[in-house]
């Protein structure tokens, strides 16, 4: 009996300066896993079981779970290309909190599609799978965007192209950057965090956004890390979303005082991240965030880097 497990890491959407077009995968430096897992094996009928520390936050009805929707969507796409499917039993290990700004829904979606694609002997290529992932992510957030699913799937830091192929481009990584990330424990709906934003931005803001993104991509490719860090400022979403995050301004002030290169909101929040040029600085900031930013027992923090590899799949040991 074929039995596979896919692991999909957490991710930072937007990375401050790249609203909806920039994303980065996350990997704790202590080797712990920060992401969802999906197991898949042959069965007589389809079923989904949910386990893990945040499984109780999911809909009680398996048919409403996004992994079930991924299965039905995948089967429909297989039928369109004339390929057969068979029933499977799937298990979602829900390790990421919902509404955390860590790409929780993306992690479940990506793990599900990667597991399904591997189980059925890889019928779809990377761009086709990414398009599927974006479609399902859009059902949750209210709009199709790839800034979580793309880095979660392929790893690294990714720039969305707006095209169907390639859907995303990989950017060079700064090997000595460390990310102090902290989830406060409260939940922020992606759809609600989008609703709080203005429907239009003024010309000056649009020019700043475009200039910063262009400089950032150039600087990473040129190895000018200080220049890249200097433009990691969110002029689109942060001014509006930070009101949803208790302690945000104080956390930013402390992080900058400790020498953080940049500080921002991960995706829709409430998770925040500080970019540091040493592990020691990131650890000091994490210690502060543990004490002052976390709101309840669900909160946590990690010192992370951006991994080159994204989602992995293999036999269940």
C-alpha cells in the first residue's frame, strides 16, 4: 500500500515591501518544524482526519475542510486531462494556527496538493500545481494571490510574476539574515485584514511601492544587502493593519533599538518579524517578543532563516 507524507513550511506573505507579490518560506534554526503535514494512503472511500495542536480550530465537518476541497478539485482536474483517480485516506496535521499570518491555509493547501500529485505519479507540473494552489487559497482569502503558496511550495523568497508561466521567480537569499518571528496568539482573518485596506492608493504611495520593490530585487541580485534591507518598509498595508495588533509599535521600537534591519507584519498578521544580521540579535528580539507581544497560551516565537527547499514529500516511515 502506497503511503506518503508531505510537509509544507510556514511563510511570510508580503515581506513588508511586496504586497501580494513577495513571499518567503520559514525554517526555525533549531531544526524544529513549523508547518502543516498531510499523510495520504490508498482507501476504499475518501476520508479526512485532522490532528495536531490547532486541529480543534478547524471546521468540525470534514467536507468543509480545505484539504477535502483540494482533493475534489484535484480529481476534477485529473478528469479533465483524462487521468484516473482512486479513493484515498488523508490526514492533516494542523500545526500552524489559523489566522496567524504564517500562511496557515497555504500550508495545508500546498501539502495536500503535493501529496496528491505524488500519490498519483506526478501528473501536473509546478506551474499547474501553483495555479491550483492559488485557486484554493483564493477561496479562503477572497482573492487569488501566491505570496504564501509559492514560497511554501518551492522554498526561498519568491516574486510573483502575474503570468501563468512562470507563476513565480526565485530571488537570491541573504545567507546571514535571521528572522525573529512571533505569533501573538490572537487570530486575524485574511479577508478582514484585506477589507481594512483602502481600495485605491495615491500616486506617491504607488511610486514608493514600485521604487522599493525594484531596488530590493536589484540589491539582492547585486549582493547589496544593506540596500535591500533599507527598503523593507510597508507603505501599502501596515499603516492600516497595525491597529489590529496590540503592542506592534512597541515591538518595532525595541527591535530597531536592538539593531534589527527591518521590522514588519507577516502577511495579514498578527505574526510580526524582525530581520537581523546575526542570530544573537534575533534571539534578543525573540526574548522581548515572548514577554511583551504574546497575548495568550497559543502564542510562540522562533528564530528562523529562509530555507532553499520548500515542501517535501516521501514515504511514511
